[in-house]
C-alpha cells in the first residue's frame, strides 16, 4: 500500500472560521478540490485522491466542543 502524505513541507496553512456555523476550515497550501472523509468527533479530513495527500481539515462545532471540555 502506498503511503499517504500528511503535512509534507506545506508552504502555508490557511484558515477561516465561520462563527455563525461554529466551523473552522484549515487548508494546507492553496485550497483545492478534495473529497471529505468524516473521521469522527466533528472532524472532516479533506483528501486529494489523485495526489494521495491530505489537503485540509474541517472542524465542526469547535467552540461548542471547547466549551464542553472546559465545563462551561
């Protein structure tokens, strides 16, 4: 089985937080088309099948999860 590239010398990590939806979007390098893979706990991994590499993450319910962990 071929290896999957994860954070292999990224040139940049871009992010955008949608406060209303409580969703954080992280892109490794320039945002590009990818498939979304739900890996649990509100984490969607964005994967480029052609290049076999992770290109981003989407974190759903980030604030809510943090507040729950802190007991607020």
